[in-house]
C-alpha cells in the first residue's frame, strides 16, 4: 500500500517541480533583462544603439532556434512538460471610484487591454483545437516569423532610424550588455511561450509580478546602500 501511494504522488511532485523550474527561469530572465537594459545605456541613461534592433535580433534568434528544434522534434509536444487543456479564466474588476482620466491614462489602459488580449489569444493559438498535436517549436516558428516582419516594418517606417542605419550600420552603438540583452530577450520570449503552452496566463502574470517586486526590492536596497556609503565617503574626504 505504501508503494502504491508513493507512485501516485510521484507525477504530482514532478509536475510541481517543472512548474517551479519554469517560473524560476522566467523570473531570472526577466530580472536579467531589466538589469541589462540599465547597463546597456550610456552615462546619460540613453541608448547609443537603436532599441528596435534589439527586438529584431531577438526575434531572429528565436525564429532560428525554433526552426532548428522544429526540424529535430517531429513528434508531439515534449514529454518533459505535461500538456494541459486550455481554460478561459474570467476575472471581474472591482468597483472603480470616479477618477479624472487624461488622454495618457486612457492610452495606458488601452495598452493594458491590448497586451492582455494578445496574451490570451496567444494561449488560445497554442492550445486550442488541432494545435494541441503540433510541436510548440513549429507554432513558435510561425509566430516569430511575423515578429521579425513587423519589427522590421517598424524600423523601416521611421526615417531617423533608417538614416542612422544607413550612415552608421545596423549594429552601431551596441556593446556587450546589449548583445547579452538580445539573447536574454530571446530566451525570455521562449519561456513565455512555454508558460502559455503548458501553464496559463495567470501563472505568467503571477511570475511577472514576482519579477517586478523582486526588482523593486533590489532597487530600494541599492539606493539605501548608496545613501549609507555617501556620508562615509564625504567624512573621509573631509
């Protein structure tokens, strides 16, 4: 009887371990991306490179990796992560107090709704209907092809960016931190795809909030240490 109970509990513990692993990878990559965005800027907190080039390069990296893995994996979804049926999670907003909203607030709300709907639709694409039998790498290859296309269009529609690329080159202003940012952004996007495929949007939102809180705590601790060291340095100089 004891052996049977242990065997029944094993799949649950394995699934939980993979869930924590997926969440930990997302939090680590999300935190690293924020730090790399900070360190890749110059002394004036501006970017010498075009941020759009980072998006294009990261989409190309994701597309290249998914194409290779899609050719290698010809069966169903990877067996190291469990498959789940797609469930629509409905949320109800609380009563809002009367607020004076400006155009900027309305645009932020529209952006939030568009981003949320895009994630829900991506989850539906990855899980709904016949897509369950298709490899996640094949699905991502289709999505990232559009990502390369639209990011390229955004870069080409701006005359200032076109002139800078024509005069200085596509990779002008990049440094080691921006190169690392390209790969971290690419793997972060792949982790989001795995979350939407094998988990859900609620798990994605939860891990994103943990990342935000973690970076807020780190930023507050850094500011506190800087304030504590500045008086000591000034006292030594006096």
